C-alpha cells in the first residue's frame, strides 16, 4: 500500500513538473515571437489647409452727381490803409449867460400898436384878466417915460371907471420919439411890465412908419 502511495505522489510530481515546464516553454515562445516580429510604423495624418480665395476689389459704380472739384480761393489783396487827417473840430463859443429873470409883476403888458391920426397921443385900457369878457380896472396910476419904467416924464394919470387911460402929446405933431408906459399902485410902486416902445413919427398917412396914435393894454395875471 505504501509503495502505491508513493508511486502516486511520484506520478503527480512528474505531472506538475511537466506542466510547469510546458508553461515556461510557452512563455519563452511567446517572448521570442514578440521579439522577432517586425514592428509596424504608424502613419501620422497631416493636417490639411483650405486655401482662402484672395479678395478682389469690387468697382464702385459712379454716382449720379460728379464729385465737387476743388476751387482755388483767390489770393486776398493786401489792404492799403491811408491815414486821413481828421478835421479839427472847433468848439463853438459858449453861449452868453441868460439874463436873470426879472420880477413877475401883477399886470402884464400887451405889445404896443401905432396908427395914423389927427393928433399925437397914447392910450390903452387895463383889464382884470386876460379873458375876452374881462372888465376894466379903475383907480390905477399910469406912468409915461423911458424903458426903465422908473421915472415918469409927466404926472401919472388915473385909469377911468372902465379902465381906460389917455396921454395927449401934441395936437399938431412934432413930439416924435420912443415912449413907454407902465402901471403903479397908490404909493407909486410899479406893478406891471413896461409896455412899449411906442415910436412916434409925425408924417403923412401914406408914409411908411407913420405913428400918431399909440396904444398899450394891460391885463391882470
């Protein structure tokens, strides 16, 4: 029994050894086969390039209106300035100073008038206003003299109830010259403007400038 047992173990060992040897031979054969095979070259695919067509200039159709042509600006001419002498302005002489206003009197005198008559005289009337329906003023003194109205050449006369007054110079003429009249109050103070001049000229009625009858009226302001 033991002989058969050991014989079986020996057969099993031989079998295992043979299997192991066969495996090694197989591995060696595979290695040799791989070593002897000619390695194959792999082909690398190159990238391909697509050509882009060259851009061509597209002609632009001509417009309906032609482009403006450049015009050459005229060359400006130099301005020649000539100095013109300015006229000398002479200032006018200053106006003479106005005379100071005189005092305002209670009565104003109208412009003198003169006509031809048979005798030389000066007459007039004193009114209480300048209205057309004014009444005469009585009881005022009337002086006759020069332009200053300060000295009466004859005694003053008194205005009548209706305001009239009359100075008789001559019945036949010959009292030529310039005369002035004015009004005074009861004390002899002048209360009116000086009326005149009344230029007496004892010539015929057809001679220019003849003056026999002069008149000056007064009115209360």
